[in-house]
């Protein structure tokens, strides 16, 4: 029970950090209004209000892997889903199987 509560706190802090990071990087496209992460299931969901959209759009990394090399950490994105079929196809085509360096501020929370 205590372990799952601690994981929930950690996941919440991680989601806040990632939300701020994404809002900084993607501000020209819209705003991330909510995000959640489940590190136990390697799953991450973002709700965003994109410019030109009437409703929020959700996108989920259904599975990811965290890899370490020396003092750096990377995230490998495995599979995506979203509230828009075209977006699911695009995300899987462009990002599935790719690896990205995790910013140090976020990496400390993993």
C-alpha cells in the first residue's frame, strides 16, 4: 500500500514536470491541459487543446522503455494511441521505435 502511494506521488510529480516541458516545447501548437503517467505500466497520456480544435485531443504512449547509457537516460517510444485516428497513425509512423534523451530535470524523478 505504501509503495503504491509513493509511486502515485512520484508519477504525479513526473506528470507536472513533463506537462511544463511539453507546454514550453509545443506552445505554438496549443496547450497541454492535463497529463498523467503510470510508470508501473509504462504508459503516458496527454490531453491538449490544440489550436483550431473545438475539443481537447488525447494522445497516449501505450508503452515506452527507459534506457540508461553512462550518466544519461533515454526513453524509447513503442506504441501510440489517440482520440483522432489520423493522429494515431502519424504518431506511430513518426515516433514509434525512436529513442530520445530525457531532460535531466525529468530524469531525476524516474
